[in-house]
C-alpha cells in the first residue's frame, strides 16, 4: 500500500499527466474557497471531506475510516489531498500509515509537512475502533 500526500496543485498536475492507477483519494476542502478537485474518471474511489480551518473535531472520522478500510480491502493505494498538501492531508496520511504500517511518525518527522493532529487522532481512533 502506497500513501501519497498532495496539494491541490500537485493533484491537478497528476490528473493532467499520469494519475496513478489503483488509487483512492481522500480530498479535504474548504467549502468557502476554490471548488473541489475533480477526480471523475481518474481515481478508483473518492471521498470529499469538507473541513474549515476553525473546526475542532472531525465529525466525518468514521466515514473516512470506513472509506479507508474499503479501499484497502480492494488493494488500492491512497492519495490524501488538501489545498497546501501539508496539514490536513498529512494528518490523514499519517493516521493511515500508523494504523497499517506503524510508520505514521515518518510524516511528523518530515519537515515538509505539519500534520493536523486533530485529523490524525480522529482518523486513527476511528480506524482502531473499526477493528
């Protein structure tokens, strides 16, 4: 299983030039900003998660965990995408990596990312309780 963290710009580049096969996408977006990235006919499965900067809990955590488990069972890889590709998507990717490979800390240790801890703990907890 491969987990990639993408910004909007990186995701749009992939959509135009070689989107990876066998990939599920978790796309975090702010409903007040630019429109969602359109993965139609490119990704095998997509979950759009609206999330504003001032949210203090991730009410969609169980839905995200269910999506992750279903995609993993199908053998899909993951792209976690948000506007900057540094916070929301990194928190989600770290949770996936921690749950399945116990390597989530690698995202926190990478200076490129600043994982959103609220997302990380919410998704990790939802994945752990799905077992």
